[in-house]
C-alpha cells in the first residue's frame, strides 16, 4: 500500500513538472519558439480548435514565426485568433502564410517576464506541496 501511494504521488509530481515546463515554454523571451502559439484556439468551422492542429508553426529565423495553415480559407480566422490572444505579437498575412516578427525585449518587458516566471514557479511549488501533503 505504501508503494502504491508513493508511485501515485510520484506520478502527480511528474505531471506538475511537465506542466511547469509547458508553461515556461509559453513565456515569450525574445526568441522565436513555436510553443508561444500552443495555447491559441481558432474557431475552425464553428469548433474551437488548437492552432497546432490546423496549421504548421515554424521558426525559420531566430526572430520570426511562420504559421502555415493546411486550409488556406482559415488564414483570416487564424490571424484574428493571434490578435485576440495575449502573446503580444502582430501577425502579417500575405495570402499564403502568416508571419510574426518577435520584437526585442525591453527592460520593462524583462521585468514583467520575471514576475510571470516567479508566479508560475510559485503556483507549481504549491501544487507539489499539496501532492506531498495528500
């Protein structure tokens, strides 16, 4: 019984660590990372669909993200979804793909990123403590 509880706690802690890694990947650090757009949901034929399921997201250059939808008819919807999201990127639609240049980090943005990362870390610490307590 003790081993079962330990393995359950270990699994829950691994889930927390994986969640932490995913959230840290979504923090915009000044480099193009396709994970920045993982949480964007597009209204695809009246169904909320994650962007990575209807388009290819790539980073051909260190400061550029390119979104290539498999269905060109959703380019406008993808562009609107990116604009509505809180990632802080401005999409440029050229008819085939959507390009987003990653701006340089300012001192103010760096301070905001530190606050975001600290908040995420504290939330995950609390989650691990609650697993240990249970």
